[in-house]
C-alpha cells in the first residue's frame, strides 16, 4: 500500500513537474518571440527614419543648387549663406544615415551612400567653388557639369531609395512571419495545455476513484477492526481511542469487552508494535483469536500461552511483538482474574487511591516463557482502567514522558464515570502532546456501580 501511495505521489509530482516545465518553455518562447519582434520593429523604424532622412538629404542638395543659382543671378550674399547652411545640413544628415546603415549592418547600401556623398563633394569642388570665387564667369560650362552631376546623383539616390525600400519590405515580411509564428506557437501551446489539462483531469479523476475505493475499503476495515466494549451487568463501561495516523481511525492498539457467558466477561487490551492499517490488520487477528481461545477455556495465562504460539506461527515476523492484558471478570462477584504479557498500563482506582496491576509474563512474540495469573476484587465504585503506552509515554513540549506515576495521577483526578474518565484521559494526552502524538492510544474503563456487593 505504501508503494502504491508513493507511485501515485510520484506520478502526480512528475505530471506537475512536466506541466511547470512546459509552462516555463512557453513563457520563455513568448518572451523570446516578443524580444525578436521588438528588435525587428526597432530595425524597421531605423530604416524608415533613414528613408525620411534620405528625402531630406535630397531636399538639401536641391537647396544647395538653388542657392548657388540665386547667387549667380543676383550676386546677393544672402544666397551664399543659404548655400553653406544647406551644405552643413546635408553633411549632418549624411552622417546620421551612415550611422544607421552601420548599426543595421547594410554595407551594400552604405557603399551607395558613399557614392552619393562623393558625387556631392565633387559637385561642390568642380561646380560650386568656382562659381563662388568668380560669379562673373561664363555659366554655360558650369551648367553642363552641374547637369551631369545632378543626373549621377539622381540615379544614385534612386538606387539608395530602392535599397532602403527593399530592406524595409524584408523587415515587414520578417515581422509578419514572426507574428504568424507567434500565433501558431501560442495556438500550439494552448492545444498542448488543453491536452495536458484533459490528461491531468482524467488522471485526477482516476486517483479520486481509487482514493474513494480505498476510503470505502478503509471504512469497512475500520468497522471490522474497531475495538468494542459491550455493556456489562452492574458495570459502567467507557472507552476511547485515538490513532497516531491522523487520516485513519484504526491502528495498532485494540481493546475488547466480550461476554463469554451470562456472568463472565473477557476483558482485553493489547498494543501491537507499529501503527496504521498494517498494525490494524494484526489487531483484528488478536481480537478474534483471543475470543476464540477464551471461548474454549477462561484461564487468562492459558489464553496468553496459546495465543503466543499461534501468533509466532501465523505472523512469522520476528520483529513484531505485542503487549497484552487479558482478564476474565465475574460480573456477579466482580472478581477479576488476569494475566499481563508485558502490559504495565493497567490500574485499579479505589477509594484508597490508584494502584498498578502487576505484569505476569513477557511480551508476546519474543519468547515462550510461562505466564502466570493474578487476581483482584473490585468493590462498588472501583474502576479498572486499562490503557496502551500512548498514555504513559505521552511527552510534553520539553520531551518529558508522563510515565506510570503521571498516568495514575490523571486517573485519580479523573471523573468517577467510566466514559467521562476515558474521555478525560484522552483530552489530557492531547493537551500534553499538542500535535505531536507519536503513538496510538486506547483507553478502557470498567467501573463497578454503587450498590453492587460482592457475591
């Protein structure tokens, strides 16, 4: 059963880890795609800005030519200033475009810009400079050379425009492809998450069905394993049980009150090493085996001896052992004959205080030493209190155990009624240990009612 739980837990952890990993990949892919698209948009914006600056460059080139022509016709120095202002603007924008082309790694377009700039420099030195120095010179030859440069520059600018436009179109297509791919990837992740969700839901449903089946099985086992305390004539019977395994109500402790005849009752309490469902299986074996033996003979020592032999053969585990108290109570005389196999949490509360009943033999499953009987009489108002070591070994926050003396003090101060006494003892243990219950605890209290005299 433990392996099954581990397999389920492992399967759940693996599925969760896979889902988290898938989500991480999806997020990483989304951020990476976003970064790529942002980078492409930035490049596209830079190219478009270069296109705008190229048109401004062409405008400034025309301004230089017009300023030079105005000066040659009017000799007005105003046009000379306009010329040099346009030339300075041309050079600044050319540098800006050149930086953009370098950042965008477009060496081919950069070479075209170099050609354009060289043609403009040659125009300035071969056409503009002579005219500025000699405004009265003949203009026919200069006009021819100016037209020749203008044609070259126009073709170069057209090539530049085309190269930048092609680069921009390529970036637009790249952006669209990235957006399309991002959409496809998102759709794929949605599909994968949908499949995972369906798979996880189916897996969870299967786990829930299995857990529900286990819960039903556990409830059936609990009904079979649950300790019982039937009413006894002239007595008040109380019991309580808490399991150290919080999610189930059974464990390694068992008590039983079973009517052997009209005036004889079997009284049993036992503590199996271990806890949980595995230990509870042994408690069911103990309860019904002791009942079967007690129905054949009512000698407690003989019951323990026969059970010890059967336990060793049936269980076959040398590491399992049981402490047990078996008593036969005469409900007419309230005479108790008992044998204790290493079970020291047995007490009688009477008017004079609380006393501990002696152990009469070794723990079961360890050795085959003989067991002895002891006898005691219960008077009106006396209470037989049987407990497992969850009472005496209860530890406080400092780690100190209650031990037998502390348990006897709790019994002495407890309610005179059997059921309330059992509940009080459980409440005191819970208060002492907090949420650190280390062992199962079973309490069985049998109180002789007032007015019942010994026969």
